[in-house]
C-alpha cells in the first residue's frame, strides 16, 4: 500500500517545506501539490532541511481530479462538520481502517486543504471518508504542515508492517471497482430524487473491510450474470 500526501493550493512555501520534512521523517515520499505556491524556492527548501528531494520529486497538478486519478482510497482532512459527509473518523482509527481493507486498496491519498479555508465541499465530494485530529479546543487550530506531521506520524506504522497476501489478479474485487459497480447499480435504480440516500450508501461503503468488499463483489457478479441470462 502506497500513501500519498496531497496538498491543495498550499500558498506558503515554508508550510510546503515543513510538510516535506515531516513526510520524510516518517518514511513517506510521495508528495502531490495542486496549484501550489513557490515549492522549490529558498523558503521552502530552508524549512525542508535535508528533505529537499521530496520537494524536487513532488508531482504538481493544476487540478485535484488529475492528482487523484490513480488513488484507490482518498481521505480528506477536516475538523469542521460538513454536510457533504456525515462520518468523520479520528486519525487514531485510520491505520486500522486501512489495514482492514487489506489488498482491496493499493494506493491511499491523504488530502489537505488550503491554509486559510481548508477543503471545500467540492474537494470533499471526491473523498471516500473524512478524518480529523481531535483537539482540546477548536482555536488555535493546527496549520497545514502541523497536520501533515500528525498524520505522517500516525500512519507511519503502515510503512513498517509487511503483511503477506496472496497475489491478487487484476480482475479480482477491489474497493475501487466495487465502488464503481455500486454507483452504476444505484444509478440503474433511478435514485436521482434521493441523492442524499445514494451519497450515504457510497459513504458507508468506504467503511467496509476487505472481506465485506469481496462479499459485495460476489453479489454484484451474480446480479450481472442474472441480467445476461434474462
């Protein structure tokens, strides 16, 4: 499982550099930047401090859609309650949630919003789940680089645990394919007038374990066979 840290419109070079340093300290290397400020300038490099390679190898995108094309499971970070998503998981529970997904996901993205506004509802709509860092008080809040440090620290055990799994065929059930198939099935049910129900179903799908995902995939496969036989 590869974990990517994705920063949306980070405008402060020092924050980008500090985020790169936090990532490297905890064993992560894939930094993705969406419409960033000067991430290769002196201010960013000074804060990176021996993590300049993370900055230099970072991938830069003009929009979020391109940045997450190859991501199987996207986690948005937000301490605010949002109407787009009802569930918001504390960071301490994320490593176990990802572990439970086993080989059904291969790539994970951790998404961070802008320094002043955080993630927009449009950004959150792309996320499978939301996560937050529990704080004693809402103010002062953590800035982006501090949040990256906390997430990198909490997720670092996933870099150290090597779980032996049976080789998975490309066509076998994965979270991403099941999500696409469920979305297609719900569209066939014409839930356009009950969009909130459809969104809630998709949100709860993100909480399923690897065994649950394989079970749902087997049901979807049977339904497809029945459609073809009719």
